[in-house]
């Protein structure tokens, strides 16, 4: 029997597409935090068939909801305080993302100036299209 204890303060990321938890772990830079993290892969789900879950015990401010909303805005974020769920955060596509994706345009200023932040702005919410702030190069999340 698998036993993963409850958390006192932190968050639980639920309804992660099966197999995506390790990438989310790295994208959220959880490996850089000094906190307890439990990753549950391929858990049974009535809604999704299989899903991943990430439990993190650390201050809630440590979670970057913008990056998480960009990765998958269908993930459920349960905020835990005092061993109880105190809030459920609804994710949405962020209007702007910084240093999550890189511009593929070889002529973009970000290709030359390495210290410059990679900033993309949401230009079409329905089609989930982002454009580079500097050169307007398009990045589409939908395939």
C-alpha cells in the first residue's frame, strides 16, 4: 500500500496529464526549493483515466501560477493550510510569460543579447497564441 502523508502548508497540483509531472516539477523549479515534494504518476482517475499529482509542502507564494497556467490551465491547484484545503485556484492562460519559452527567430534581439528576458505576450486566447515581445515571432500552444 502506498502511503504519502498529508501536508501542513503547501499545495497539491491535481489533474495533471499523465506523464507530465516531472516536466512540471522542473518548470516550476521545485528542485531548487528546500521543501518536501511527492510526485504520484499514473494515478487512477474517473475523469481522465490516468493522471499525475504533485504534493508540495512549502509556502504557497513559492508557486508561480503564471507558468503553471501556461503549461496546462486545466490543472487544479489546492492550497493547504493547517492540514486542510483552504482554497482551490483556477488557472488561466497568463497574459505574459517570462523565460518559459525561447524565441526561435534567429534575428530576434534575444538571440544576440543573452541576458535579455524571453517575454511572450498572449495575442489570441482562443487559439492560445503567444508572440515574442521583441520581434512578434509566433508561438502556438495548440497543435
